[in-house]
C-alpha cells in the first residue's frame, strides 16, 4: 500500500531548489525525524532522472516521473528496511518477497546487506534511460556496519553516471567515512505558521493542527502521520489524566512502540515542569496539577528508555501495555 497523497511542503520545495543548484554525486540529508528527509530525497532523485527538469525540480509529466510514481523506474534503486519499503509501496526483490510470502522470515527493520549488494551491482550497470542512475537510502542509519561498508567503496569511487542521496534521522550513527564522502545538508525546521498552514492544506482543522503539531514536538511530517492515524486531539489531551487513573483502554489500540513514545513525551513534559520549564508535547492544562518528584520521574524515564529497546519484539503486547500503564500510574502518584 502506497502512502496517501501529500502536497509538497513549501520548505521542502525551497530546499530542493537550493540543492539542485549545487553539484555533487552524493548528498546526506540530516536532521530529526518528521522534517521531510524522505520527501526531499525523493524530490532530488526525481529531478536527476527527469526528462525535462527545471531549476525547481522534476516536470512531473514525463515518462520518468510517471515511472517513479508507480515505483517501476529502471534507473532508481531505493534502499530501505523492508517494513518501510512495503508501507511506502516500493517493491522488494523477488527473493525477498518470496521469503516473506513463504513465511521464511519477517520483513526486515534494517537495510539488509543483500539489498545493498544489489544496489552496488545496480550502480555499475549502464543507465537504461540514458539520464544516469540514482540510489536513495532512507533512513540511512538503519544500515548496520556490514551494509554501510558495502556502500562505502562505491561512494569512494562512484561509477560515472550514478548519484546517491542518503536521508537520515540520526546521522551521528552513520560511519564517519560514510558522512565524509557526502555533501551534508541539515534539514530546515519550518516556522510554526508555515507548518500549520500546510497541515490545514492537507484537510486538518486549524485547532486539530495545533494539537497534532504540539503532540509531534513541532515536527510537521510526524504531525500529519498522527492526524492520519485516526486518533483525535481530544484523546491526546486526555491521555495524562487517563494514565494517572491507570486506564489501559486509553492506549488499547496502540502498538507497544507507540505507547512508549507517548509515555516518554509525557515524562519529558513532567520533567520540564518539575524544573520550571514549559511542556513541549502537551498543553499545560492537560498535565497533572501535582508534578511527581524529580527522582521518580528520572527513574521512570530510564525504565521507558529500557522498554523502548524491546518494543518491537514484546513477549506479550497486552501484558506489556498493562505493565507500562501501571508503572506510569505509580510514578504519577509517587511522593518520593
């Protein structure tokens, strides 16, 4: 299933124009999640491969642009964890798809070294359409060291007509040798009013846009994902009080990773409040009036960080949810 249509944000369009005016065979787009690394990376490769590009990017009308839209471009190689490839509508290799269909293994959450070796081979082939080739890697931090090393030699000595864009939400995790062989670009963090206007353009009501943008920590792509997840701003606002009561149903349809993320945001805001700071993810009125002691919040923060490491592989999601909510309730009522 491909992602819903999203109008290109003006700050992504501006960055695209700036980067296309510069030369280089490899870009590293870096910054926190939710700022549009994938969208900008895709816009760059679309322009590089387009039959009639302009200074503002791809034409959107030619056969190359259409081939990218339907995920069949012969000169574009996309490298992602298989779970994201499937979510965004990119086809897997025949062998990978067969292994998953036959239940020999689950879709990977890392960029597999086999996929990287296929990409290296792809980069060495002649361009099918005569406009060069492009490789898009996202999120680049999901390469392990073996996978990254398989890419490194090609980045050092790229074939003449291939260009790379690596998009990362944690560039510090990349090998220094990978970073040093790319031109770096730090993603722009848009102005609040610009983000709210864009979200409203995606069909989100003005007050809901404010709430979702706050819940996402001011990151527009993450705010849009929250808005499209089926959750309401009211449910987000009610979350702290529901957790304080030990109400598991408030988080009943969330995955363990989503529950931990929400609780980490609540913990962050309570830690900020405990030292006189402003909350980031919740409105001040949403938080409990009595802020737990700093020591209790610090212990909770560490426990959530530990739980996050196994969130994708819970032994029993229901029991994990109950334990997380009980832990949150105990912290919120802690006196020491």
